[in-house]
């Protein structure tokens, strides 16, 4: 059974994330969407909120071979401990490639059976990032159409704007 991992903060989930998940889910039997805790960042959403939002967005597009987990620590350790053989990373531009290549090499060093697959972002989503979404929210800009509709509704309904 092929089990891949797509890690990220997903804070908030964007259409770019959703596109990578949909495409990566076709490459494996199970795609583990891993919400990674980054102690250097203050998240907008709790881990439980992010899990719920990801699950709801996936239901809307009919992707079912997904597990949603959260973890901290080394990616290679998590992969080894959970029989994951491949990590999926989305690339928006050459800067992403430049930062992802050393990580791929280091993960391979830490866990020799671990591969990295890079999926090039859909051009339509190549400018999206969670950081950009939060910046737009901070200045009360419109993020509709940049995040899945359920995420947008949740932000509006729960007054999650960062400048509130």
C-alpha cells in the first residue's frame, strides 16, 4: 500500500493546497495530510479547526483516500514511524524549489527509504500562500475565491480576521 504525506501548516487552507491534495491523492492509496506544528508561528486556527476545515473542503470535492493528522518533530521520523514512503511538496516558483531541495536531501539522509515528489502548482494558484492570505485578512482585504468556500464562510462566521 502506497502511503504518501503532504505536510503543511494549512493556516488557512488555500485553493493551492486543495489542488495539490486532489492531485497527490491520485498517486497513492492513502494521502496523509499532516498539519505540522511550527513553534515559530502563532496560528490563526487551532489544529482541530484546521482538521475540520480540511475535511469539509475534501468532502466538497469528493476526495476520500485521506487521513488528516497533526504532528511536530522531524518529518523523516514521522514518516518512518508511520510507514510513509513519500512526501509530496507543492512548488509555486523557483524560490520554493530552492528551499525544498535541501529539505528533500536531508529527509533522504535521515530516512533512506523516503522519497520526495514535487508537484508544480496550477498556474491559477501559483501566487497563493497562507501567509499572503493572512496579510490580506490583516488589512481587511477580500480573500473570497482564494480559499475554499467552507474556509471563507468559517472565517466570516467566526470573525477570524486577524485585524479584528
